[in-house]
C-alpha cells in the first residue's frame, strides 16, 4: 500500500559543462532528467504526509484493489499530497498543477465498481480524475483492462 512521490530539488547545481555539482548532499534517490533533479520517495498510506506536502507528481500502480486495500485511504493520501496550498510550487515558478498518475487495472469486485467508487470519493475531496485516451498510450504496453488516470485538484475549487 505505497505510492511513489517525486519532488524538485532546488539546490542541485548544473554546471555549464553539464556536470552536476551535488552541493546539497542529494541522496541516491535523486535522478536527473536533463537539468532537472528529481527526488523519488516511497510513501506509505496512513502515515503522515511528506514534510510540507512538497511533491509535484505522485505515481500509483496496482493500488485500487478494494478486496485487499480500502479505496478511501488511498484517495485521502492523494488528496493530502495534492494539497491545494501550492505555495511551494509557486516558489519554483511552476506553471503545472500537482498531478497523481495512477495505473488502474479493472478487476471484478462484487460489492461495487472500484473505478466508480474511486471517482466518487475523489470528487468529494475536490479531485478530478481524467482517463488518458488509449490512443495516447504506448501501443506495446497498452492493454484493454488497464487504464491510466491523471488526478488533479479541481481548478474551480482553488
């Protein structure tokens, strides 16, 4: 029952020659995508959120399984991580909203439809769930029973 979250590290310095000067003691959990340092952290639901909710992207895979895990705590964790207080994002001159990306595999559950229940609980918390159209997914890795969802804070509530 964990999700991975990513945050921007401000203090990593990219020298003009393309070498990275890790003056901030970045850990082995920091990877670089071009000039952008990305810190990856494991997050366990139900444990207090990351300090100051400082994350830009939350990755969730294979976690909407009501037979094993209740859906409400997952939605609550995503809500907390996508907190509407974007002060730290503003400090980064960020133009993008915080985003959760979920991989949802449809599985039968006799009590209710997990996809509908997740959307219902997300809407109650002011979150919008968008299913990424299949034609935008990689054709090699795309299958009929798996959807990719983008979850964001409803902009009308900000």
